[in-house]
DNA sequence: CGTAGGGTTGAAGAGTATCAAAGGCGGTGG
DNA sequence: CCACCGCCTTTGATACTCTTCAACCCTACG
C-alpha cells in the first residue's frame, strides 16, 4: 500500500491529470470545464523555503494551490502579536480570505521548498460567471475553510496541551490519508516554535508533551518525522483532559 | 446623537429601505438588483429567546440575516465539547458555513427575542447566477467571516484573560458603531457562562476581570449593561498581558 | 573540529481552574 | 403586595497546569 499510495502524488502539468484535483478547484467540474480552468492556471511556480508567497496587506491578484511541499499562514495584529493560522499541504488552496477587500489578510510562507499553481483571480472571476459548478466549488472550499477554523477554535479553546498536540497529529495524519498517502509517518516540517505558536503553547511545553507521548509508547519522534504507534491512545488523549461541556 | 443614531435602526419590510442593507446582502447591488433580491426574502421571522434557528447537522435550506435581537452559534464535537463560535447582531448573516456540504456545521440560538430575515438558498443560488455583484457580495461576506475568525484565533491564542475581555468589549462597541449606534453602553445579552465559553475562560474568571475593570474605573457594569468609561485604558489592557511575539 | 540554531530537560513562579459558599435578581404563588 | 424559590453572579481559598528562566544537549554545516 505504501508504494501504491506514493504513486498518487504523481503530478501533472494539467488539472485534468493532477492526482489532487478531487481536493482542489476542479472537483465537481465536467471534463470540459476543467479544460477551461486549466488554461488559466500556471502550474509549478517554485517557492523557496522561508520565502513569502504573499504578504499580509498585499493586493489580491492570484489564488494558489499547493502542488508539493508545505506552507504556513501567519497574521500579525496592530500590537505586533503573531499567530500562525494554519499549515497547508498539496491540494490546499491559499488566498481565499482576500476576497473580503481584495487584500490578503495574512502572510503565506513556505516551510520547505514548495511548488504552487497560480490562478489569477480576474480570469477566475470571469470563468466563474460562466460555470456555476466552479462557483459552487469555490464556495464549498470557503465554507470548508470556515468549518476548519471553527474546529481549530474548539481545539484551542477546550483542550489542554496534550489534547492539542494529539489532535494536531491526528489531523495531519488524516490529511495525509485524504491525499492518498500512508497515515503514519507524519512529517512535522515546521519548527517546534511554530507548532507552539499555532497551538498557543510555549515551545518547551510542546517538547515536553512530545517526549511524554513517546515515553508512553503512543508515538515515536525522530527529528521531524513522527510515527503514530497507537492511534487509539492518541485519540483518547486528544479528548481527555478537555474541559467540561459546562452548563448552558 | 443618541436619538439620531437610534433612528438608524428603523427597519423596513424591504431590503431597499432597510437601514442595515450596507452591512448585509444588498451591499454593492444596484437598485434593480436589490429589488430582485428582496422578492425572495421573508422578512421578520420571530425567534423566541433560547430557541434554535437551525441546528448542527440540519440540511441547509436558508440563510438568515438578523433584523433585531442577537444570536449565538455553537458547535459540539464528537466528545461532547461545546464551543460558542460567535455572537451575532442586526445586519449579520448566518448559515454561510453550510455551503461546504449543504448542512449546517453549528447550531444558532437566540439570546433574546429576535427577528430574522429568511433567504432560501435555492432561489438565492439561481439569482446569484444572474447577478455577479451578488456573487461578489456573498464571497465578500464569507471572506469577512474567515477574517473575523482569524482575528478571534489571535485573541484567544495570544492574550490573557483581561486582554480577551477587553478585546471583546471593544469589538462589541465597534460593531455597535457600524450599525450607527452609540459605542458606549454595550449590552451583554449573553450570560457570564456563555461569555466564558466563547473566550475559553471560566465564568468565575470572567466575573473577576469585569469586577477589576470596574474597580479601576475603566468600565461600569450594571447587570447586562456595560458602560465604557475609559476607551484608551481598555485598548491598552486589550494588548498588554499578551504573550510575546516570539522568535520565528 | 568548532560553532550556531534548534531542541530537550530542570526548577521556580504566575495565572487560572476548581471547589465552596454567599449574595443579588427576577419570577411565581400565596 | 410580599415572601419564597431558583438561577445567575460574585467572592474567597486552594490546587494545578503551564509559563518562565536557565542550563545543557544534539545535529547540521562550514
């Protein structure tokens, strides 16, 4: 199964043949519509590690879909506080929060050497006029992003440190499966300090929790690679230690 | 100014004459387009206090715009954890997170006696096909919702209890201004326990912080009514006590 | 081989949660 | 109209998780 699922990450220069299209913009479109879509996509733009794809405040010109690699998005408020909003992997779409006022509300940075497909919004907008199925898919993806953030709010708000780390590992594992990869060796391509920022913890606490989970035989940590040894234990730790579902 | 701004909350049975239309779906539409829109809107459906407008998992049939009153949205995860996602006021649109899979991902409950405008999604969808400006506005509103949640993530993730309460009060005040009301007497129509849940605190902590802010002359609390006495102090407390914008 | 950045581990302290009890406020019924 | 009751809120004392500060370790890389 390992070899077979690796094959799924074979990429193509066209959306029609891209193995990730069912996660991405083309999902739900007819063959003809996908052909129209792929005419305006520039595939394979490279982004170097630590380079910005777009910055908070930049004018919205393109949406981006990740082909391979990984990225993070960060928002900085007026007090200089910095919060990582999410980590993104192949098939994920970036830039959707820019429709509000035609400006990006966060900064996107590559966690490793990454390639993205670039989709100009003005041409996309004209195509959306013609293709209701494309409009539906974009709204589905925005709605999806909303739901994902709601889930994150729940995790950060109601779980303790062990619950947060466990939830994150399970989520990353599940997302690997959705891309057709093996669920188990999760690659933490971000630094401990980035994990901590994302989960609203301190990096020392992240380290301690990972150590504890390893000591108890739930996971195995080897630098950035994390093997999930006992999925069930991880699941139970992701809910235990959570705060009571208190009174109305 | 109090009287004048009160007038702005005069409501009408039609979107064209509704004083909140610049916050709501009609924004950016031509007069003719608004007329088309208002033909499919049922204005003024009443929702009793504590009644559900829609429930998590329900099929998405309508979007809702609040006319007067207030609501909260709640999400419950598989472990029974409950998280309040937001509080909503006149002009706010509810149900946008249901486009992902045609089901609501949260439950909407009235905090007081509330009236909402009901907008059937199937008819809205057909109208969106005809009116690009309406599509733009819906995407703007979804994008806006995304940005709002990102801001909430930042507040919950990086601020201590005093910072969270202060931020919330300032936000509620700002939203009153956007609706043309006086910024100062903020009405906390939700219970302390709901505030606590929303801000990921315990209700005792909420109470202590409010007491402290009142003792220091920043606000005055009288049951559900909160006067903001020193806006600048509130602003500084909303950022002080926040965690460091730590290393990359 | 030596340095630097990231990661781990340890001890002390702050901020909240938790448990417990008392204090208002509104609603109901006598 | 007043008294009682229940729910929400406030206040206090204690416990615990996580942060903070500090030192050390490891791995990558010139």
